[in-house]
C-alpha cells in the first residue's frame, strides 16, 4: 500500500488529554501529591484542631481551610526547598555571589542519592524488558559494595588504576551474584523471583560475616565496620572536598550507564533479543533466539549494574560498609523495582523516576526536620504514584483522558508466569 | 424472537464502523452476517449485546424499541452471545460455569447445583448438546466447550443467539455437530445470528445472508447464491477461489524424511515412523484432522522439537537435530500454526517483526549494533511488495488485522532466501481476500522451483494447493494421493482407513 505515511503529529491539547503512558505518569504524580496533601490534612494535629473548631466560631470553615492549606503548603515547600533549591537562597547567592555551597546542597544531596539508584534501576529495568524479575538487585549491590571496598581498601595503587579497578570489582561481584539465579533459571527452570529474593538474605549474611572478620574488618575495631577505601579508589566530589557538596563523579558513571543501556535496548542486536524474549518467549524461540543464553546474559548485565550501583554508593559517600549497608530504607535495590516500573523500564524514563524518588526522599527528610510531618509521607507519596501508574484505567477515569493504547504501561507486568 | 435493527450507526472517532445498518431476524431463522475481518460485524454484535452504545439507530425486540445499555440488559431481553474466544473459567466444572453470575440459590444463599445440573441435562437433551455437567472445562475439547457456552446462553432463556465466528476453532467434525445443533435450535423457534466469513458454512446453514463491507450492508443473498457471488459481494471485487498453478514439473528431491519418530509434550509418540519426500517445484500438502501429529512433525522440521529417531535431509544434508537458529540458517522457512504465539511480537513494530528471525544478518546489523535504516528500508519494501495494510511501519503489529499480520509473516519468510518452506495452517482465521493472497504467494514460491510442505486441516486448502496430498492419521501417513482424488476418499484416509481399504 502506498498509504504508509507517518500520521500527522497530534496537537498539544490532544496529547495532554490523551492517555499516552507519559501523560498517565504525569497525572499519577499529581494524584500522588493530592493524596499526600489529604494525609497531611488528616494527620497533622494543628490541622485537626482547626477542623474541630469548625462550628465554634463564625469563621470556623475559612480558618480550618486556611490552616489546612498552610500546612500542606509548608510541607511541600520544605520538600521542594530541601531537595531541589530554596528560591530565596538561590536569589541571594546569585546577587551576592556568596553561599553557593549552601544553596546547592539540596540538589547535591538529591543527585548523590539518585546516582546509584539510576544505575541499579536500569539494571532491574533491563531484566524486566527481558521478562525477568530481578528482585535480588539489592543483594547484588551489597556484594558489589563489598567487592569495591575490598579492592579499594586492601590494594594500594594510583588513582588511574585503583578507581577503575574498584568499580570493575563491584561490577564483577554483582555479576557473580546475578549469574547464579540466571544459570539456575536457564538450566533448571528455578523461578528467578524466588531465587533472587532468597539470595538477598544470603548476601546480608555474607556482609555481616565480612565486616566482622579479618582482613576485611577495620583493624582494631570490634564493631561491624569494614576498612575504609583509599582516597585513590573513591569517587571524589565534583566540586572538591572543601565545597562540602557530596555529589561526586559518580554522576558521570551513571550517565555512561544510561548511554550504554539506551544503546543496548534500542540499537543492539543483543537488546533486540532481550526485548523479543521478554515480549514473547515462544516466538523468540521460534525465531532462533537461544533463551538460555539470553537469560544468563540478561542476569549478568542486570547483576553487574546492581554491583556497580553498590560500589558507586559506597565510593561516593561513606567509603566503607557496615552491617546496615543498604538495609531498610537505604535498600536501593528494592526501590529500584518501583523506579524501573515508574520509568517504564526505559533508561531516560528511569532517570526521571529516580530523580523524583531521590527528591521525595531527600526533601521528605527536610520536611520532617522543619515541619514535623513525618518522613513516611514521602514513602506514601512514592507508593501512591506507583499505584496510580500501575492502574492506568483509574487515572484515565479520574481525568477523563481520551483512550489511547496503554500497552506500554503494562509491559513490565508480563513475565510472572514463565 | 423477532429482532429488528434500524439504522444503527457507530463511529470511533473519524472511523465509521457501522453505517446505517438495518436488518431483521425472524423467529426460527438462521440469519448469517457475512463479511471480511474489519467489516464491522463484531462492532454490530457488541452494539446488540450492549457492550457498545450506538450513536444512532434503534433496536426493536418483537416490535418494541429497546435500549440495551449493558450485557445484563441483553440477557434479560433474551439475547445470548457465544463469543469467538470463550468466556469460561477453565478450572470450574460445566455446571459452575453455566450458573456463574446467575446462581440459583436455595436456603441460606447456598447455590442449588442440583437444579442447575437438571437444567443442563434438560437443555442438552432438548437440543442435542451432549455434555457432562460435572466435567471440568479445561479437560474438554474445544467443540464441547462451545456447547457449554451455548447451554449457558440457553439457560438464561435466550431467544436469540449470537454466534461470533463459531467455527474458527473447530475441527470439520465439530463443525458438522454445531450445524446440527443450530438446526435443532432454529426448529425450536430460536433465532440465530451467525457471524462468519466462511462461504461454505453460510451456504450450508443460513436462511438469509446479509453481507457487510466497510461498515455498510452491501447486499443480501439467498443461500442458493454461488460462492463466487458471495465472495465478490464480500470483498468488493472478483475473487479467485481456485488457485492458478503452473503445470506440475517436479524436480530433484529437496526434503527427505525417513522413519521420523517425535514425541509430544506429554512424552507420547506423536509422529510414528513417518517417511516423506518433497521435490523441487512441488507443494506436498499434509492433510488430517488436527492433533494427529502434524504439529509435532512441523516442529521437528524447524528444530523446535527433538527428534527421537529417524532422519531429515535437506538437499542431501542432514538437518535432523538442528536448533531453531540452525534450521533458519539452513534455509527452512516457517509459517507457524499459531501466529500470535510463535510468529509475531505483537507489541513490536511491523518493521521489527519483518526481521524477527534475521536481526543479525547483514545489512540489518553489524558488529552487534542494529542498522535501523536498513530495517526500515526492508520494511518499506516488503510492505509494498506484499501489500501489508498498516498505518506505518512503526505501528505495533497488534494494530493490524489478522490477514495483514499473516502477511507480515509470509513476507518475512519468503523474502529471505529459502531452501524449503513449511507452512502450518497458513490461512487459519483469515478472510477470503487474504486467503487468496497467501495462497498466491505460496504457489509463486513453488513456481519458482522450490519445495514446500503445507499442513492444513481444511480440505479445500489441501486440494487447492497440493501437488500431492499426504494424509496423516495417529502419527502415521495413512496415504499419499493425487489432488484429483475425491473428497470422500481423502476423508476416509483422514478417519484412519488405509489406502487398500479406500481403493476398493
């Protein structure tokens, strides 16, 4: 047919009111913030008091609304200034040329948190695209961190060799840890969700063993604390140590990872095999793709990136690991699963999602210390956003969006059955 | 029940799926709605069943204008629908599925299974719908599952049954049984709307035929109309129902299968000592009722199923134990039986699907990086050459009609340099126009002097394409015959009679 022409680009209005995956994600973000606001209103004692006084004076309602808006506004303002920039401080710095480190600290903190998160999330996203659920990214990152610290603290050499070596050690550690579930799935059919999930516990135990035994433990210490990396092995701060800004050269590592992942998924033959296998394993087999190879290689890459994230995390912040490394709220390997989902498993999408999560986390801490609204609100907002992204139908109903395919949104939920 | 549609119009944006459709179904009438895929048949049925609301027009039931706003309304109005893809819960029993959503209850809200089972027995006696009420759905053959759907509709006192492409998934025997059921329903006064694109069935069963094209009614016909008249109405141009082939000039042996034994998924012998030869310039058609080992034979040929014993040679080269990759590289083309499962990545673009099994071959990639310009160029060329109707080469394959999806596969396979083509049910579920096209391409491939093995459970297709016809029964070749052989003899071979028995 001759009518193989590109369709005209729809108008801006149509694009913002149609349910394309990106639009749905943006509206999900708005809904997440609305839910956060409702929670602030219903849990902050000052606001509740104002509502209790609704009928006790003639201006009860305006007062209650006013207090509500003030509290929500303060919470979100602190979240914003704590994670991105304080406009007043920024203006002051711009005019006087002073105080830049202070002004940039929130952004620096957000980037510091986002850097390893981007790397590990891309690893998880690549596995998702292949139809594999890598729930063990956190464990792989732990192993990466241990390997990085080991090579960074126990060997001594110039930066030009030492830093790359530490990073490569982290990648290798993560790969090793990722290869095991991959091989088990490819050759025995063991379900990767179970295996990777359980491997997290193995890696925690290994971490505790390492930080409590010579020669990895900090000499002269009886606590669960490792040696400290040599200055030649760490990722130095971008603006020098004196600036006090923690954001490190790790952002360049993350940028390289984004470029690599974009090439892998969109331009490489291997990535094509990954995507074909992820979308339809049966057709992949009929098309001559070796499923075992694809599973193992995808897990090697996914694990390797998780390991890299682990070593970047430690080499740009603490320079040592302890028994709580990447545990609990710091478990970026688990956050990565939701970040990859939010970013729809695409490198650029993941960058935005990771920045958002990092900003909510960092800003949430600022909000807690200045307004007393608990940090958990940030987690609630994160969760609400992901829930809305996972239910595009609901978002479409709420905002009355035009019906356009939402296939792209659901793609990351395939693969459980295989 | 007397159903009348008056001026039904349904638009999707700028697309008019149904344009001023008016038709009447009389009580006890089998009214056939004939049309190609995408002609608007399903849209119309969804309007009638309350799944879509019409933009204009009225639905009259027994002369009374009725608003049907959801499927519950439709059921209460006495309309029952049997979908093309069954809406049954596979792990539930027949009874449970039939009562689902409309459970008869006794005291304390307990489901009255006995009453339901009685009801099912009564209906199956009345309409020859033989089914065991206690059987679990997933253990039942497709034809029986369909009967359950019909019983389910009848149990809600349906007076009008909509059957949406009911024969697409059935074997020839099951089709015959379904026709019997339809006749007995009609004689009991039930109206039937029968949606299909198969001309033979329409002629065999319909009382009235309405033909739909591009959302409009383009004509009505009597069942006495010839198949080519119906096809012309349906497609809008003259359609060749027979395939023109150049004279049969068999060349050298291309493919040689000897004593092949292959197991099925359950580990039972599916192919039991099959020997076949295919020559250059020849189409060997493999006939047989589905499930007699054809699927396993094809899978063994293309490297997707291990061979237990026996040999396969291609141009004298042993290709018995190849991986799918090696079989592809050896030049064996494959049009799979289930195109959605094995042939396409529906979420990916037409362009990507056109290089699905050659993504690393020059010029589509070099040193591990894909050359997207070459992939697009290839797609633009093939879309034109094979007349694939798509809005863009970047459109997801899922947006194409079934016929065009199949064209993508045919284009992909026939555009690489093939030594041999294996096609399994190449026209299943396709409309007349697409069938004509796919057949034409297969014959072209043969006319160029290549060998092909075509597996089909449609006797028409086997007779149209085959230069020789091999019939498979229970894993063995029960006979190899000439295409001039009568349908009856081939039918007997398909039922397991041997050559000697049939020639008597």
